């Protein structure tokens, strides 16, 4: 058997970031399920949590194959990602699903942009673990139900969404400073247009908010 190929630091960094994100998503979904208004929604959220831990395992296995212990690759992201989640703890079910719909989506959009610079099979792996839209669709439907039932809630959730995005971008900036290898993926070839990247992320976020009746 040939020895594992040592990946570049940017590849290991990105796989570690996504792996820890999946691990946190599992923990958060399982915990947030207790805020669900009924058993149907509670079961659905727990089923989606199970999918997240399966995605984590795929990423951890890939890192192991590359000769990088998963815990080593994930370690740099524990503090900033945990800080984001600790500072954006939902108070009720409507805030749970808004956090999933807004916070998770803008993070996934950012990672998809970076993953395009990866070689195969790592590019396909990262894009595959992010492609599942069930949670986003579930969250969007729940937000729409909440806003339809009580239109005034749209204002509160819009403010919550702005806070989520602000916190997410703050921690993303921190990660970029502390893990400069990741920026090499953004700056490859014609991807050097960082303002253009953030413009695309902002435009996608604006469309997402409008879809569920929230103000950007």
C-alpha cells in the first residue's frame, strides 16, 4: 500500500473547517430539536442531525487517508466557530430555523466558492456534503409559516438575521487572518476578485431573505 499523500496546508485547512462545521451542526441540531413545537418537527430535525454526523465521518476519513488527524485539522476552528454559535444562541423555534436558513447558508456559499479551487476528489467531497438542501428547505418553510401566522414576527427575525450575518462575517474575518493558507484558494487564477466574491455572497443572501418575506 502506498503512503498517504500529504495535502497542501490549504486543503487540510478547508477539510478541517468543513469537518468541524459538520460536527457542530450535528450537535446544534440535536440540541435545537428540543425547541421544536411538535414531535414531527423534532423528529425531522434529529434525522437531519444524523445526516450531518455522517458527513463529518466522510470528511474525517478523507483527512485520515491524507495523513492528517481530523482533530488536528479541526482544532484551529474550534474557538471561532464556537464563539459564533455561543453568541447567536436562539431563544425560540423561529430563531432556530432563521439561524439555519441564514447563518448556515451564507457559510455554505462561502465554502462552495473556495472549494471550486480544490482538485478532485476533495472538491467533489466538499461540494457533496454541502449540497443537501433539506435543512434549508425545511427552515424556509418554517419561517414562511411563522411570518404568515404573525406578520409582525418578520421584523424581529429580520433583525436576528442581520445579527447572524454580522457575527458570521466577523468570525470569518478572524479565520482568514489566522489561517492565511485558506486565502490562497480564494486568490487562485481568476478568483482573485475578493470584492466580487463578497458581492455574490451578499446578493445570494438578499435573495434568500426576500424569498421568506424578511427584510435585508
